[in-house]
C-alpha cells in the first residue's frame, strides 16, 4: 500500500532522477489551496525546472491564478527564468479549467490519479476489518446509502439530488445525510437554490419545486454522528460500517459534477472497500475513467448510460431513475442481486488492495512527468545556465562585501 507522508518527497526524488536540480512546490496541510500553505522541496540551486504539485483539490482557473502568481513571484528567478514554464501536476486528465490555467501561465501539464494513491493510504487498514462482511451473507434494511456533507456553491447538485429523491418518496428506503445549512458555505438550501441556482441552470420555478421537496425531509437527516452540530469531514473513513453493510446501493456524490473534467476522489473507493455496488453522481464519463484503471462496474444489472450524458441535469435525472428502479425491488431481491454481484464486488476489492493498482498510478506519474520535464519550454540552454551561475556568484560576492 501507499504512504502519503512521503508522497511529495517521492515526487521530488523522481523529478531529480530525470533532471537533477528540479524543485517541487506543494501545499500543506491536505486540502490547502493558499500561498501561505506552500512548502518547497529544493534540492538544487534553482536553475532547473520548477514543479507545482496541485493534485489534492480541483482546479479553478480563476481561483488558482493567485497561487500561480505567488509561485512565479517568489520561487522563480526574477532575472529571466520567470519567463520559463513551470510544471503543473494535477489529478485531472481532462479539464477545461486546467487547460485555461495552463494557457494563461504557459504551464506544462502533467496529470495522474492522485486520489487512487491517497485512498490506498487512508483505507489500507480496512483490509483487516472484520466488520466488512461477505456480500452474499448480508441482511439488508435499506436500499441505498448516500453521504452529502458540503451542499453549497458548485456542490449544490447534492441539494438538487436530495430534493429529487425526496419528491419521489425514495428517502424512506435510504440511509441519507444532508444538512439544511451547508457546514462550509453557511447557506440554507432555500438561499442556495434561489440565489445561486441560476449559475447552474436552475430557474426560479425549478428552485421552488426543489425547495418543496427538501421541506418534506425530516431533519436532522443523518446516518451517524447524530449528536454533532454539523456533519464532520470523514474523508479518512469509509463511513459507519453497520449502515454500509445493511444497505444495498452506494450513491457516490463526488466532489465535481457540473463540468467536463475527469476528477475522482477517495469517495469512489468507499463502496469498493465496503464491497458495495454503486452509482456515480459525478462528471461526464468519469465512470469510464474509473474503468480505465481496471475497476468493474454494474451495467449487467442496470443501465450506466448516465455516464455518457453530457448535460448535467439530464445525467442527474438518469441517476435518479436508476435509484428509483432499484427501490422498486424488495430487500430480498436485492440480497439475491448481491449474490449475483459477488464476483465483481470481490474483484474490485482485491484490485484496490493489489499493489499493482498503486504501481500503475505511480507509473502513470513517472511517464507523464518524464515527458513534462523534457518539454522544450522547460529546457535551459547552456548559455542560460552559465549566465544564471554568474549572476548567483555576483550576488554572493555583493552579499559578502556588504
């Protein structure tokens, strides 16, 4: 399995095995996005390529511009190397936001599946957890389970999902978590839908209907941590095992949904570790992206055509249709279906814990970083390097005589 504690040191040493003197900038603690969170691994003299590892969070071309400006101003040589490109390492293989940021700052794009390695570290202990029971022997009490913590801004789609499930009367069949007020953005679902809904194609009439559905939910709507004021961040955990083991379908509500990008986080691995079937509420073609890394999905039992729907509202409706069809089956039927799925569920679980899965992610990074470091925009000519060293020597001499 993997260990995130040495992750960026691993990247720095990989980079220096390709081009000596490469420098790596990353952000700490996990999930940080601001310049004050920058950490520098600097094994060289600054004459070789700069690498910004922004692989924990989604890329926003506007929001991340401030970070890039700070890196350029404070970690690139002002006398000339600032005009050189830097490498951006991200977890997004396909992303318009990434493309816009790379174009704006002339960045060299390197991507890999960061959250696959991340989940491998966070969930490695579950391999020894006897609470994860044999799917064929489970006794179900609910037909699906869905966790929804952050529900404001771009994650308003989770609010829309919960409203649609409520309108159809499906939440009685679910373990579901949802707060009326987003714990991060501090906005009530009424205000989010009325004030921000138009940003995501939700008009006033639709907002009114969705609010009506959310008003029908009995609050607090919680799976666990029912005594907490807010739903806590549980990225490091797959969730409450008793509820996971007694529910059939895991409705994965990913971080990103609205736009056209490949972006999967540790959330997609929670049902895999729990040996549960799942539907993915995420970006266009991200189920296909997961299969590219060797995992199997569930098109033998229901339509996964939702993954091929580019329009986010139509894609969400298609996911709700799948959930509704599953809810029409009895718990006994779903227990029989789990038996039929046993091979796929065990395969995904075993592949996740197979060292070759993490190796494939590291090899992806190695191949892409090698290509990135050999990008012609990064190459320093010998004349440039000589000039750099002369400038450094002059600065040192001036400092000594001052």
